[in-house]
């Protein structure tokens, strides 16, 4: 009988344990569930409600993240808030992002020329040189142009005498001699080197090397190299037709494109106001079939508030795109990887650039900032990411004995 | 009596099961090496970091991550042909394994951190540019040890003269020709500024700015243009999106706060990256 009572008591205790556990594991947050979990609950409620617009403190967040040596849940939450205020493919653009506002420019930078390669210890350079130019992307209608400057050790411009300017093919084709470039004096001591790829010429496709051999009065046989990404045969063409409109409080500019070769394409574009102030950028990765179609470039609404746009027409600039030359159908890649299939190897140049469109597109009408939504991004990926960050917090609290 | 016993036992066990906290997500740290010899063991290796992974950056048992030793993280090593272009797919190519790792270890409840060294970081940034991290919501962040994502002046100058796809990809103009701003997570940047040995130090004269004898601060600190930077935190020079300079006060080589970098060379930066990961995860 005593044993029977014991078992009954044990059973009742078990029921109580289950009940208490159910309460603790419910949505109620206790001190022992962890501070981070509280923050995440608040974040979930905040982002789903219709809150007042608040401008982001991106610099403040960046400083906090940078100064934190440990990636605590609080730091992970700050990063989440910073990353997911906008969609990952539609982000603000500022003047400092010159790699995006001038994406193709060959930025001048001085490099030393030594007698030996590599130079010996303590060896001094003989000369300095610098390349500059409007674009390192070359297509059939946009030839390669690079300006060479040469300087002596005191920084004085030295006029080079070009002996040869040879074009070498992409590495995947064995760096073969593929042609000659022309050279001419361009003023201010610069030498202009030009080359136009030939449509259909395979050796003119890919990452091309322009090798220039030159003399100066005091130093002979100097070899310098400029690099270009060349696509003599276009995989697609921007037609020059655009249509701008609002969609759910975001600016969408549809760019018409005529696709000659189906495949995976990567696009980038920026939007400015008419005074040249940048506002937003788009990065679009998509599979395109052959034929004419519209490319929707979405500039997320809240960006215009965060960047303090007022009103006016907007200008689509720096629209660029390239087809990825892959030896397999990219739509099937995930399946191939999951099945452990052998993935074919790249043996050709990676990129096929679309000729850059010109001129820039100005929207058909003026926009007012109040037409753009003030809501933060709320995509499925954001919800998934928040769940993952919450899991991180739970794991952290458990690891640190706080749950 | 027997039935009562069983019922009571079931109830107690059931209570214990409910009280048990949910299983922790599986955490993976995935190493991606840089320029090196051709791999003989291609793939995503799951070893416990006690050996040499041929062309993978060898960390060895002496340099094992503390987080892995503590058992809270599992290490994986992506081995690809270190002579090949890190932007390419195929057998023994970086993009194949990075995408496979993102699909397998950074989704469905798993959490992952990539720890890349040198050209391995270029491979990561290229994967992001190609949209290959789409859906990898378990990717927490990337630790960059001496990132060569911005290229190396040694490659541009033809100093290595090997003619490989890797060296071609590391030319500064090539390296910076695509968009480096598509990382979906923070990238912690660690940079070195030492050169060891006459050969390494002579290489430094070819590279502009502070460098680790192979790659300069412009790349290792995540700046968005090439230049002669001498400090990793430099308000006069912009960085690519979400690049955070990581200055670790602990570890074998603590950070020099005057330039927010580490007094070690390109190879030594591997362990700095490992220490950064351990510190970030609270294991150092």
C-alpha cells in the first residue's frame, strides 16, 4: 500500500512538472529565459506594428558593432536591424561609394617600376607609372581606352616612347597574342592607348591584358600592363525603353532588354536626383530566357526617406549587367549539389558584358518623398532571419548559464 | 500496481522531457583557404582539425579553435584547388564547395560562420555577389583573415609569375571589377602589417600602404578602393558594405590599437582569424 501511494505521488509530481514546464516554455518571458529573448520579442512586435518613421542610426550601430569584441545576441540584433531595414538587393547609395557610383572607372594609382621583378631588398624603383581611363569594361561599341602616365622619382612627368602595345587574350585561352593597340600623345604628358575588340573574335573575349613596352630617356624597356574585361559579342542589349512607376511605395523602373543568350544575369543600377545626389542602388541576380522582356529595378521606398530625398525627377544611372558564362544550367545547380553530382568546370571567360546603355534615364515625372513608403522591409527572409537570431540568443543564454 | 508504476514513471519521464530545453542549433565554423598548391583532398572535410589538410590552410592541432575544442562548434574545411580562380565552379573549385556549404550547413536550423583567409575571402565575396547565399539565414557572419578580396599588387605586378587562374583573379583591377557590397551579414576584417624575412619584406615595397607582405590594408581592411592606407579605421576612405574592423584585445597577437591591425604576416594572420572567431563566440 505504501508503495502504491508512492507511485501515485510520483505521478502527481510528474503532472505538476509537466504543467510547470509548459508554462515556462510558453511565450511568457522570465528572467531566466534570457535578456536577449526579451529584446527579440520586442523587435518582433516593433517591426510588425505601424510605428512612426525613425531615421536609422547606421553610423552609431556600425560603431557599436565595431567596438564589440564578442558577438553577443545584442550585437547580432543590431546587425539584423541594420541589414534588414531594406531588402538585401535594394540599398541606400551615398557619395562615398565611388566603387558603385563610378563602377568602371580605371582609378589612377602610381606603381613603381623596378629593374628586377621581384625587386631585391632595398632596391629603389627606376620610375613610377599610372593608368587611368573611363572604363575597364569593353564591348564592341565601346573600345578600350587607357591613359598611361610615367613619372621620375621626383614625381615629374616623363614622356614615354611606346615601343609596342600588344593585346593578350584571356587566361583561359592561354594568354595568346590577340592583336595590337594604338598609341598617341594625349596632352599633359599622357599617352592614350586604344583598342577595339572584333565582333565574333573569341580571343578578344574575357579578361584581356594590354601590355605596353616603352622607353624613357634614362630607362629602357619598361613593361606595364592594363587589364580590361572585354565582350565583343553581346549576350543581350538594353533597348533604351524604360517605364517608371510606384509599387507598394517603392520606385520601380522597368528597363527593357533584348536577351540573345539565355542564362544567369547579374545587374546593378543606381538612382540619383537631377543634381547628382545619389539615393539608392539595386543588385539583381536573375535567370533570363531569350527574347524581349522587362527588368524590374526596385528602389525600396524607405531609402528615399532615409537619404532625405525631397522631390523631383530621378535619374537611373550606371545600369550595367553581365551574363555568367557557366558550364551548366544554373537553375539546376542546387539539385546537382544535393545529389552529389560532378559540377562541370569553368574553362572559358566568366563574364559576358551587356553594352552599357546611354543616355541615362530620367523618370517621366517628378516624385515627392511622401509618395514613398516609410515602412521597413518585411520579407519572408527577414522573418526567417529573426527566428535564427532568436535561436542564437537562446543558445547563447544556455551556453552562458542564463536559461 | 504494475500499471500504476508504469504510469507514474511515464509522467515523471514526460515531465523531465518537457523540462529539457530545446536542442541547440548545430553550429559550424567553415574554413576557406587562399592561394596555395593544388588540392589532393578536394571537398568539404569534416576532420577535427588535427592534421594537415593538404592545400587547405593547415591549422593543426596546436592551433585548434577553442570553440571547437569546447564542443560548441564543429569545424569544416573547404579544400579547393588553390591555383584555380576562386570565382569558378567545377571539380575542386571554390564556388562549388562554398555554395554546397551554404546550402547544407547554414539553413534549416543550423548556424554557420565562415572563417576565410586571403583569396578564400574573395571566394566568399564573389559567392555573395552571385546571390549564392540566398536563403542561408543561418549564416551569422564572416571572419576575414587577411582578405585578398581587393586583390594583391604582387599579382598585378606579375611578381608570382605562375600564370594561374588564381593569380589572374588576384590582380587588383580584376578583383575590384565586380560588386563587393552584397554580403548579407557583417564581415569582420583583420589585417596584418608585418613582413618576415628578406623576400617577404622586399615584396612589401611593391605593395602600397601597410601590408602583411602579400596583401595591403586596402584589401585586408575592406576598403572600397585601392590605395596606400596605413590604418584600418580611416574615416577618409570608404569601405565596402558592412565591413567591420575587428580589433581583438586577446589572443596570441593582440590588436595594435594605433592602426587597428596585427603585427604578423600573411601566414600568421590565419591564427589571428581563428582567435577572432573564438573571441566573437565568447570562447576566448
